[in-house]
C-alpha cells in the first residue's frame, strides 16, 4: 500500500446522524499525477455504539486494534491507496482505491468482524472528491469548532464580546455590490461593512474585490456557526467566496479561520 499519507479529521452529518471523517489529503496530489487505481473498495466494522452512534471509549479501543491489524496487512499490498474512513451510526466504514481487488478481498476474509464488503468502478474518484473530502463549509465549521475548544482550554471566556472580521472575495464589482445590498437587507448584526473600490491582486494570476464585515458578538452560543454557514451560502449566491473570520484578540498564529 502507498505509505504517502496526510490525514485530516473533521465532523459532519450523514443521513441526519453525526459523523467523524478521516481523509487522506495526499491522494489529491496523487490523482493529479495520474493513477491506475480505478476501483473503490469499501467495507465496514460494526459496533454497538452510544445513543449518538459513536463508540464508547472501551469500544473505540477495540475498534482501533482491529483497524491496526487490518490496515497493517493491507499495507503490504502493492498499488493500494487508503482514501479514508467514516465513523457514524454504529459502524466504521473504510475506503481504499485499487486496480485489482482480489488481494484486498483475500486479506479481508481473515477478519470475520468485517461486513458490507463492496467493490465498484470509480475511475474519476467521485467517492473521494464528492464524499470523503470536506466541503468548504465543513472546513470552516470544523475550524471554528476547533478554535472555540482551544480558547476554552486556554481559559478564555467565550461569553466575552469578541470583535470579528469576516472576509469575502468577489471577482467582479456587480457581484460584490449585490452581496452588499443583500447584507443591508438582513437583520445580521454588523458593526461595520467595508469594501474595496477596485480589484486587488490575491495572487500572481488573480485580482478580487474585497469585502470586510465586522461584528461584535459573544462566542458562547451557536450564533457563530449560524453566521459562518449563512456567509458561506450568501457569498456563493453572489458568485463570491467567503474566506473566513479573524479577530485581533486571538493569538496571531490562530487568528484566521478558513
């Protein structure tokens, strides 16, 4: 199995059930380089979970041992790519890309606890790009969640009022003004709303109109998540991009959320 792996974990919701994903980001680059693995092999490890569908600590330890054994043997197989796994609704579901699934299926026969083995054609890696990889909104939601947890661990009071700055990019002036008119028409709390008069270079090949929306809110309610989701959808509606939010009151290395 290819050992070039770069893992990211994030939370989501699947079929109205909470889910935790682990995805191997290294496969993005590998796909761009060209791959021959055109089949997706999926299988599950069921468990008796808690009310939310996640395993208890004791069950998690047992599942982890099973995962180590299974992936350890699969690691000996050539040309096998570990795409990721999902934990949700009383099961762990694993995903691998391969060209010939016979060796993988032979290994899985050694583990009676493995269920729902399925191999399908997936030449364009739709399972990886459309299901396993997080959406831009999921990335921002999880980054916000992780930051709030970090603040609490550092003794910060989320009930304090924080000055936040939300940043947006638009490729043309008309879209930007449409977005600004939309924000003015809502009851979203805004302390200041600024925009650029001309497009600014974002990188070597791209220029964007910039919007900065400032808020003063507490972070001890779900409101911040509601705003992040709302801004993501509104920016998309006007063909823009919500970059994320930041605050001067946080450590410089953790200020930007995107």
